[in-house]
């Protein structure tokens, strides 16, 4: 499934927008669970709750109402699963093939020839979950909050490299105006980043801001917060923080609204249908079909969720439980558990990315980690096939961090360079990096006389196989003369160490294998996720100036090329420029990969209909939300 047309969107978008604007002409039905609320007058009739032009979602079959979708969260901070399941509701969205940008809350748009101005038209009559109209005032409020220096968060709305303003035309029409061309803006907001603009309801959230409430500071103190900004964050948060799903009073535009909130020690997070949800099926019936979501929270690892799935107590899930280790269990348990396995195609290129900290605060380690020969030596010292056979039961192939074979940017040389297990070549490159003497344990000595020891930060709770992989790499690298120490930590500390610069290396999966152009974190110092060059990324993005460092020349050349990508007018121009970036990546070899991420799977209960039998999986293409759960139903 090659994504050659990933960014050739303009004509398709215009057509899709016209088709979606047609809307259903049939009578509108609602879930029976809402009938009593309507008959009692507690809720307006469904025709008054739907917009004049609802978005139509089509499944393979027209469904029926009712039921509870059961799934599982891994701990009280698993907001990522919620975002990928419930909260993907931006102005625009992707189609199921991850190729075309489609209308969502915006029914149409126009782009200026210089790609600086994007004018959107919202659907008229969309309402928040409390019945309040969703209008341009909410979009403008979100922009105002993101750009408030006391409340700002890193996003495309407060990007210092390309400042943006909003021009409100009327209640349903507005224009985002960028200082510089932003040729990939539609793709940006079609991904998960788009929900930033649609997550703050002005009517509710403005009560916590001093511009709209002169008592906001005093109210915050009375509520136990040091400032209005902290109080606002606690009540409204941003697009996807954990805290956002801890406030049942916060209005949303999702298909389901929070009933039992997510907290640190929650046992369950439950959701009920949003009576004002603004999408229908092909026959005009209000969605979603499923009444409730029940997310059990495992506080002690994912084994509880695995057992629940085997027992038929999970209706649809991939995240956390679809590991390589579990696959034989789930395959054998299909008949007893009443489920089957779907196909999940990862966007990630790599099972594990070893990111040495090129911006290390220790000058000796910084010099060593910046030496390409040292990184090549480590790469040749890894026996990838052994890891693939032991950890992944032979699934996968040796692979560097590179666009996947499904990507238009696939380059075999980039994907395969230095992946051969060759201890002699490793020793030659270590010598070229200045490592010639060893201690009594056979570990090379650095220029300061200390052993070449790398402490690797890892979150085993996120991907248990990382520990297995690193333990094998630990033995392989020790034999080659480099010691690695595993530092298994929680996710909060994992992130906190980045701006402090207090780490040798961190590991993650190879995001950007398919969406390489949008997610180039490993190809050049692009974002906070470019852990290997965190301080260079701050320089590029203009954030955290207190720790930003001017990058080396090759990285600055990549940054200049990427700025040209953003301004390019055609997909062909963008592809040519991005290939130049990848050529530099190939030459400089900044991070080390292990193996190509094999296809995964999902657990699908046999009585759950319209759920995808095959889907991509990525953060920027949030699944399963991008596969339209509102049209899923239980037979």
C-alpha cells in the first residue's frame, strides 16, 4: 500500500468537501436510550440537536443502537489511548487509507495561492455536548489561549517560526493567516494535532481566564491553585493531556462523553453517548450506534488486559496487548474467546531506536556520541538476527531508522546500511573513534580514562519487548567493548530528563516510517521527540531558548531544506526537498535502529460489526478513531 498520493490532495479535497456537504435527506432517528429524555423535555428533538449538514459516516452495513464497547487502559496516565479512540475530532480528518484530507467540523475550505491563508467554513448547527453552539468564537478562543504567554503550549498555533493569526469572518467562517507559506497545514491538522483548535469551549473555559472573569485569579486561589493558568489547565487542559479526561464537566464534541473520569488510581473510565453528536449514518440516523464505552484500568501491567481479551472481555483493542509475545496466545484463543484477529500495519519503521544524546552535557561523552564511527561501530556490534529470532520469533528483518518499504521515500541503502553483524568492522570503527584501550573487563576507555558505559533510559511498561531486546544488546555490545546499563523508568521521568539533558541515551520506536515527511524526528532535529539532538531541535523551533544550541552545519542544512518543504507549492517539490534531507541523514547516520517493525494485529469480538479488519496504526493517524468507531455496532 504505497502512499504516493499522500500529499497530492487539493483536487481530492475539493471533491470530498462537495460530496460531504450534500448530507443525508432521510428521516433522522436517535438511540432509544435518549427517547425518554426527549419525551420529558430534558433534551430537544434529534432534528434540533443535529447540524443542518451533519457529517455522514458510512460503514459496511447500517447498524443498530446499544451496547458497551469494552477495552483497557494501561495505568492512570494512558491518555494516548483515549485520544486515539475518542478525541480525534478536528476541523478536517483523514480517509481510511490515510491518503486524502476530508471535511470534519469544517465542511469546506479554501487555500490562498501562496499557502499563507486557509479559510474554513464550519458546519452550521454543530453543538458541544452541553448543547452550546460550536462556532468560530470557540476556534478564536483556542488560538487566544495557545498564544497567551501565561498559558502557551507548543503547537502550530504558537509556532514562533511561522506565527499565525486568526481572522473571524462570522459565526461559521474564519481564516488562519500564517506569516510564511505553510504548504502542509491541512495534513498537520488532519492528524492528531488538529484537535488543539477544537478542544476548548469558550463558554466553559473562559470563566477561568482573567480577560473574561475579573475574579479568575481569586477563584483559582480559592480552589487551591497558585494561578489562574494552573486552574484553567486543571479544568480544560489542552487537546490530549491526561488531565483533560479527568473533568466530566468539560464540554466536548466527541461521540461519547466522560461519565467516570480518568484519575491516577482509577479502576475504570466510563463514557456515555453524546446526545448532541453531529454525525449520522447513510440513512440519517444519529451516531454513535454504541451507547457506552467501558475502559478498565490496569494498574499493575498489561497482563490483566491480556487475560481479559482472552476471556472475551475486550471488544476491540490493539494498543498494549497486541504484542509479539501474546500473538500465539491470542491466535489459539480465538474460538474460546469469541474474537478474531485483524491486521494492523504500523507506521513505525523500527522496533527500537537507540538515540545517543548528541547534546550531552559531559564534553567527553558529547564528543564520543557525535563521532559517526562510534555509532557505526555500535551498529555493526549488534546481531540483529539474533534479536529478531529470540524476541520477535523471526518476524522482521534488520533495518535502520528509515522510511518503510510502503513509503514513497523508501531507500534501501538508508534502511540497510551498517546492519550487518560484523565484530571486526565494529572494532575498526571504534578505533577510528579513538577507542583503542580497554579495562580489565574488556570495556573500551574513553578519552578521560572512564569506561565507555552508556546508560539507556527505557519504559518497559510501554513496550515490554524493549527490555528483552536491550538485554540481548547488552551482551552483544559488552563483547564488542561497550557497556550499556538499562535504566527502566516511568514515562514522566523519561520526559523530564530531556530538557535537563541528563541522559546518555533513550529508546523509542521508529515513528515516521510511513509519514516520514510529517514526522521526521529521526531524520533531522525536528521536534521534542528528536531526543538525540534535543537542544538543536529547540534552536530550530524557537522554543526553550534557555537550553537551545546552534546545530552543526549538516543539521542546519536539513532545517533549511525542511523550511523549504513547508513553503513548497507542489507534492513533487516537497518530495525532492525531503529526499535531500534523507540523503544527509544517510550520510550522517544520527540514530541506530534494530529491525523493521512487523505487522501487528487487533482483537475484534466476532459480534462487533463495521470495525476495520485492516488498518494503519500511528500517532498522527490515530487509530482506531480514524476508522470511524461511531458506526461500529454489536450484532
